């Protein structure tokens, strides 16, 4: 049972799915808010105190992709996309819209809860490095304030992106394999899920203005992993 009643917003146009997810979450002690479309979800986010969003992709009107992109315009709350198809293209599109993770229908309550709790863990602050402030060129990361700036301009990262950047910085100059990163940032249950890592690296590079071909910050070794380039 959570130490406090964390609040989950479930967005799905299928009443049966809403009831099922509500039962699973409430049985674990979570507070549950329900929305049947993207517009209602956006309105509830503005008004409510919400910790995590579970967002269906296939909805009439404003689909899950559009809703996720709209949420990312004003909020970095963790988002899990719920997909019925589960193909790579659909998952990648959801992650590229700003989602932190995904689950595929049909799913067991055990798998669903494990993924959700893993995302909630990532929201928490990672261990602070030895140095409270890290700088590399125009990039400044203030770990005490959890604030990232580039040439003085603040950069907004999701909880997952922030933890990924923190891990890479803490291991600057050392190549980490994809599975090492997945285990440390996402959890051991994510080992092998390289698509999630690739999409998050690409999103992080985009926000940092980094070029994968001529990187200033994040270098990659094809088929092996990634490394934060240690400043000289």
C-alpha cells in the first residue's frame, strides 16, 4: 500500500476498461479519477492534484497521441500510454509524443501495476552526485534544484529524461551498455527493451540541441550503448 493516496487519472473511452482499471488501482490503495476522452482529461489535469496519467491511444475525437502532446505543453507528469495493438510503430509514436512508458492490452493486473509503480519510482529524485552542480559547455545541471539550463535558458525534462541524463552524467566518460542503463534508470524488468531507451535518448538529444552524428554531450556506440562526453 502506498504511504499516501497517490492519484491516478485513467483516460479511456471504453467504460469496461475504466471500471477494470479503477478496481485494480483502488485495490492497491490509489485514488482514481476517470475521463472518457482527451478533452475531459485536460480539464481535470488543470483542476486536480494528479500523480500519474494512464492514457488510451485509440479514442474518438482527440486521440491519445494528441492528448499526450497537449499535456506535454504544460505538464511533465508521468504518462503511461495504453495500446491495443502493441506494434513497434505505435509504441514509438506514443513515446515520441512524450509518454514515459506503455502497456499493451490485454494485460494482467500484475504486469500493469509493475509498470506503473516503476514509472512512479522514476519520479523520485535520484541520488545526488558528489557535485551539486554539473556544467559541460552551455549545459548546466543543478541537481539540488533539479533544474537544467542551456545557455541560461531552462530546459523542461520529464522525470524519465531527467533520471536518464543524471545517470549518464554520473558516469561521464564511461560507456554504459543499453541494458545497464535500462536496469539503472527504468528497473531490471526493462532489460532488453531497447526501443524505450532509443526514443528517450533521441528526445533528450533534441532538448539539449545535440547532434547524434557530431555529439557534444551524448555519444553512442551502435549495438553497445551510450556515454556522456566528459568535458575537457
